[in-house]
């Protein structure tokens, strides 16, 4: 949770720091999307290789140490090159935290217990993002961004100390399974991507736009607090739901999100107009994430570490390509056009997800 808090600070306020250093929205998208996720995308397919060669007690503490270093670099940032360096290090930190952590969970549970474990894991991570989002807005508003990034570095370091005390038994027994139907796995993977592109763009593009439009850092913190509150609530609720309800929930959220995005596109300077949109994005991402992770890990059987690495690679690609494209679209056509494009993508993804079953 502490590592997630530090990540939330970086994802929410690093774009604002870049804008204050005179970056355009296109540059913000490139730095926060492409640069941050480049190494993450390159490393995620190697998850199985890495976990088969190192002690499983190493990845999570190492992720926290790298996150602390990234935050310290942001504390010292006085130009965009320094911001870029911080995002590259964060990408490596996320690799050790997400695909490695998810693979460890997948190898520790079976059956529907795995679905519940993924839900609880996401709930804990979302809780860290929730607290981090709130603290980011408060500290940045009442103190400064430099104080905020220094605090995030100490939080991540505390997380490293706690994680170093955990004891995990290595359990990689993965062999190539020729019975995997990659076409079956590809469909839910592909149609989960619009949600992650929207989430990545919300973090990378919207903070700078909203602040330049008259909202404060505290307002931005409130928006992301609402997003993470929805993620925490929905992630925990998923652990109590039956799969039949989960199948209906994602398409329903997608339709509601599409309508909310359209409504927000007509009032892009009003805080209240974005609250529902941010909460629906958080809810839809949580359901898509847990549902897809459970679906592909179940279908992959003994090949689950490789498939989870592939899933995280695609998420990384969504975070890599989404923000630059969203930043460019915002620079050229304005935020309303971006929100309307996301509305169409949300409705389309929701319709397709109606027929996906595990």
C-alpha cells in the first residue's frame, strides 16, 4: 500500500510539474506515457524469466526502493530531462511491483480463490492510490510539489523496509502449454485496453489541463481521490460477488461511463462535471483488470506467469501510447474531442464484453 501511495503521487502530480516547467500537453503525454512505460513494456514479457532466476523476496522491496529514488529525482527536478529520468526509473519499479506481484499471487492460489486474491490485491493497491491521491492534493496545495515528492520518497522507503520482512516461497513450475487457445485469451485482452488508455490519459493529460483551466491542485486531488475511492470499493466488492454478476457489471459501467464522458465534454471547467466520470473510470478499470486477470490466468493454466506478463505488457502499451495520443488530440482539437472519443471507445468495449465468459 505504501508503494502504491508513492506511485499515486507521481502519476497525479508529475504531469503538473512538467506543465509548470513549460511542457506542452503533447510533451507531457510523451514523458508520462511513452518514457515512463517504455522499460515497463520491454521488461514485462520477461516476467517468467526473471521470476525463475531470482528469489521471490526481492522484487517487491526492490520496487519500493526504485520508487523512492524516482520520487527523490522529481524532488530535484528543474527541467524536463530530470523529469524524464524519474519516469524511466518508475517504469522499472512498476515492473517489479505489478507483473511480478500478480504472478506470485497467481502461483499461490487456485480456482475461485485466485479471483478473490486478485480482488483483494487490487483493493489494497487501490487503497494506497486512494490515500496517495488525497495526500498529493493536500500537500501540494498547502506546501509545495517539492515537499510532496520528498514525502513520497520517504513513504516508498518505509514500504521497502516493511516488504523486506516478507517471506515468499518460489513456485515457478511453468512449462510451455500447447493447449492454450491464444485467440480465446486475445479477445478479453484487447477489449480491456480502452479502459487502461482512459486511465493513463486521465493521469497524464487531465491534471495540467484542469489546473490551467482554473482548478487548484486540491481540486485535482479530489478528482483522483474519487477515482481511487471507486476502485477500492469496487475491487473489494468483487471479492464478494459471483462471476455471473461480474459479467454484467462491466458492460453496465461502460455504458454509464460513455454517457458521463459525453456530459463532461460539454463542461470541461466544472469540478462537479468530472466527479462522476472519474469515479466511473475507476470502477470500470477495476472490474476490467480483475476480470481479465482471472480469465487469462485460468485459461493459461501452467503458463500463467507468461500470460500475466503479456497482459501487463499490453497495459504498459496502453499507458505508453495512450497519453501521447491523448495529449496530441487535446492540443489540436481540444479536450471535448478527447472525451467524446473515449465515450465511443467505452461503449464499444462494453458491448463486446457482453459476450466474454470464462
